[in-house]
C-alpha cells in the first residue's frame, strides 16, 4: 500500500527550480508517450509484434498517462504556492 504524506512546502522550496524539474519530467514522459502511441498506430508493428509485446506497450502507455496526470497536479500545486 502506498501512502501519500502532504507537507506544506511554501517557503521551503525554490519554486522556479521545482517547476523546471517537473516540467522536464512532463516533457520526458510526453515524448515517450508520443513514441509509444506512434508505434501502436503503425499497422506493421501491431501486425508483426507478439501480443505480449503489444500489451506491454499499452500498459506502459496507461502508466505514462497516470504519471503525467500526477505531474500536472504537482505542477499546479507548486504554481499555487
């Protein structure tokens, strides 16, 4: 079980640096997501790859979407500080 602890961070972090860090993480995941989606949009890949590989790619896409949602939430919270 994962537990989340929220700690008031106003005044404790460098807001600009933290926004830059989160922005880099968002960009990294968006690039990976775009690549995976492009791969799954390619009929040659989908028709030639084993089903397990396709499922693994789809699972990674779902994971990346969840990570991006979390990162966007973090970015929003940091902006509000």
